[in-house]
C-alpha cells in the first residue's frame, strides 16, 4: 500500500488531562507539540500531503486521531471510540475525512478504536480490547467484507490496543510481543519478536517502505535493521506518557 495523505491534529495545552495508564508523570505540552511537529515533518519527508487540524482543548486525547476512523481505498469507517471521554472526537474529524472518502458510521453500542485495527493488504486484524467490542467488529466487518476484505478478531491480553503490541513492518513481517507469537491468526507472517523490556517499540510505523520507530529501543532497532528498509528514529517520550505511540498520531491513506 502506498500512502499519499495523512490527517493529524495538533496536541492541545490540556494533553496531560487525557487518559493514561503509563504512570510516567505528566507530559509537557510544549515538548509534546515539538515531538508532534517532528512526526509531521517525517510524514512530509516521505512524500505525504498532511492535513493538520487545530487543537481541541476539550478533548485532550484528540491528537490520537488514529482511533477515530479506519480508512481504506473504498471507504472510511468512522468509529465509535470505546472510551466515553473520546466519543465526541469523531464529530469534528468526520467532515474532513468525508472530503476524501465515502463515510460509514458505527451505531450505538458498537465500539472500536482505530488503534485496534491492523490492516495488511485486504486483511484486517482487530483487537478485542477494553475499547473495541464484538459488536464493533461485527459492524466493521459488515461494512468492509463486501469490498473483499477479511476480518479476524484477536484477543488482546495486555496493552491498550492491538497495535500497542503488533504491527506490520513490510516484507510480509510482523513485529509483535512474545505473548502474540503463538497466536495462529498470525501464521504465515515472518515475525520479529519484541524484547519484553522494549514492547513500546512494537508501535513502529511502516510508511511507503520506510520504518519510523521510537528513539531509545536498541534491541528493536537492531532487529528492524535486518529487514533492510530505511529507518527513521524519533523521540516520543511525551506521547508515551499518555499511552500514545507513532501509529496513533495520524490517519494515513
Ligand atoms: C487513550 O487512552 O485513548 C489515549 N490516551 C491514547 C490513545 C493511543 N492511541 C492509539 O494507540 N491508537
């Protein structure tokens, strides 16, 4: 898949009021924005056109735009985020997405965060988590199966989202946590297994055959280098404090 566009949102001054389980202290809003700007610069350097939306101080997690929608060439599914404090985020981003794609909305009771949705060609792997429920996966499958996509649900034991622990890094390869290795749903892929101390770096982003990975995870970097793809490291210290990673901060299409 070749990406030409991304949608992002500037982090608000209120970032520290968002949801987190990280126990890593409050993020600095200025430094969060600096790390966000570095991220946008990387997307631009990879040839993407980036639409950056204004900060939304009333929604301190709103710069984690990935959770609000899932885009594919044929349509965009606007999610109904699992956390009540994040549900309102979709109202302001959906009109922007609809400039690019036909949109389908999830109904009441069906919940999904885009962070749970891993797309590999025509296959979707979707985490069943505290944010994404079976009704959400069912509704999503109904919307996309008619376009030839397959949908597999994946039980996620630890971590916030599926993509907190499993990501596609090109070359028919997944990077994944030790716990996910034996999951039969991932059979057929080459696997890079994360050192448990570096699980956060599993949230590595593959864009146009370049890998973007967080700074400070040497074992993961060494393993990623075996793929022979260009790798860009970037600091996400403040993003991590709010349980966020590299995939969360954009919608790519
Ligand atoms: C949340 O708990 O919803 C945010 N603080 C972090 C969301 C991260 N999103 C993602 O991994 N896709």
